[in-house]
C-alpha cells in the first residue's frame, strides 16, 4: 500500500491500514459505485468503525492513484447516525464501585481499572502512562502518548486528579514491592476486557469492556454538573459534538422546567 500516505501514523495503525486495504479495497477496486462496495462490507459483518476507516482509505487511494475524487462524507454521516442510536454502555456509580472491588484481587487489573474509571482515559493511554507523567503537587497527569505511539488525536492533554486517586497512586509508587516504579511504567500491558466481562457476570451487573470505564466516567461527570466542554477536554475529544452525541442522552438528570 505504498501509494497511501501513512506518514506520522503509529506502527500498529500502518499495519492495520495495510491489512484493511489488501482485504477490503484492493479486491473490489474494479467496483466504481461506492455504495455497492459499502454493501459488500456490511454483508461481510464489518463494524461501522471499520467501514468508516475503509472509506477514508478508499478516498486516499483514489487521490493517490489520480482517480476522480469520491465523496465519502454522506455515507460516513449515515453510519455515524446509526452508531449514535446504539446505547453506550456505562455503569452507575454503585455498579462501578462494585466492579472495582471485584478487581482488587488482581493488582494490575485493579490499578488499570481504577485509573481509567477516575480519569476517563482510553485503554492505550492507560498502558502508555509513566510515573513521570504524574504531578502530585499540582494533582494532575499529563497524557501525551498511547502504549504504541501518540494519543488518538495526536494531542496531549492534562487531566486533574482527585484526592482519592492521588492517595491511591502514592501508595503504589511508594511501595517497595512495586516492580514497575524502577522502569517508570505505571502498569504493564495486557488485555483487561475479557477479565472485566467475566467479573461483571460474576457480580450480576451490566457487562462492559475496559473502555466502559471511560464511558462511565464521562456519564457520571456530566451528571455531576460538569460542563460538556470540561468533559470534552478531559476525554480528549477533538470536537464537542462527539462528547454530546455519545454521552449527553445518558444522563439521568432531566431539565427542571420550574426555572421558568
């Protein structure tokens, strides 16, 4: 896929794009009707996010191959609207605390889950953390990388830390039994989602993935009265509309019309 620019992309991103192009664009390059191609992708049970990635790749391919420009935005908007209709899975505060308690017996799982729940970080950002990223005097953490490269939007951001989170972090950092302090790593990399799903079933709460901690943080933040703009900045969304589309409808609070 040398004719599609991947300059500045992470290694895993380049690998994924090569695979997507080889399997889902190159074999159908003789099809000039984009909607027909999308139908094939849908019949193949590709996820909406994968199809949107393919649309971006296809547009790059056409441009690099000096072919007629193809308009992908209308189809992307249709897919995005269908995604928004699917309810984001987030836990209530009691459910989240119950799940965290269930994770305590696994030190690495608990450490990763606790920081994700209390900051709304993406999985890659959690596993990309280093101890030097934390400023305990200012009670904040600098998020400037994922475990395999830059953050999703390529930007760094600062997230405030609660008193409870600072206490939790300092307890771990000052522990002589913590092997990761010397390596400056916050937590070793592993896949927490299968374990999280299993523990949700064990305690009879809605099943979430590790990413569900991010959804839960965002939803609870909005319910507590934090402004959508503040939540957007903490989550690292490039657009405020992304935050609103995903989480605003999940709030349990509704407008008190008695203000009129």
